[in-house]
C-alpha cells in the first residue's frame, strides 16, 4: 500500500496511462493487472505495477467498472488517463475495442461533470452571468429550413 501511495504522489495529479492485462491463473480464476505509466517530476518516464485483482468476468463493462473502482480507491480520476493499452484478449480488442471506448466515455463524462461544477460555482459567485447580452440563443433553424 505504501508503494502505491508513493506512485500516486509521484503522479501528482498529472496525466497518466494505464496498461491492462487479463489472464487466468492455474486455478482458472480470471485476474486483471493494472500498470501505470507516467512522467515523474524529474521528467523521466515511469512504468509502475499498481495492482492485480480477481475479476468475476472479463466483459468489457465489468473490466471498466473494476478499473474505475480501483482508480477511485487511489484517488486517481479516469479524466486524467491520457493513454490506454490492453493485451490481446478477445474481449479487449477488435474493431470497436469496447473497453477502450468505455474508458474514454468515462473520462469525457468526468471532464464534463467537472466543468459543469466549475460553471455552477462561477455562477453562484457571480463570476459568470447568463441570459443577457449579445449572442443569446433564441432558437436554431433545422438544417432543412436553411436551404
């Protein structure tokens, strides 16, 4: 646990990449390994093992939930993920790469949530105003109406 704390401290709320590998052990239980890749304060690229966990199933949604949960346990936000790398397991690859898409969606939602909270806070403080001035949206014409 102390090792993970020092890794999190070294990341220092900056961007990082995740490397995820999934395999089964000799007892046929599915395991998922997460490795973090980041640039430390000295500018060196670091790659550190974070965790290996048992997963009930290896569907993309289950793996995404597990990754998000593990990151949250260590105060890491999916919105800080700057890159993703997965092994060649069939549920992690393919034309759609569902797990990668789910993680990217999670990251975008976290960013939108954060931005919405910042806007609400600025509105409460009176730093932003709404409903007056130039360029107010009154209604948009449909594409067919403008031709």
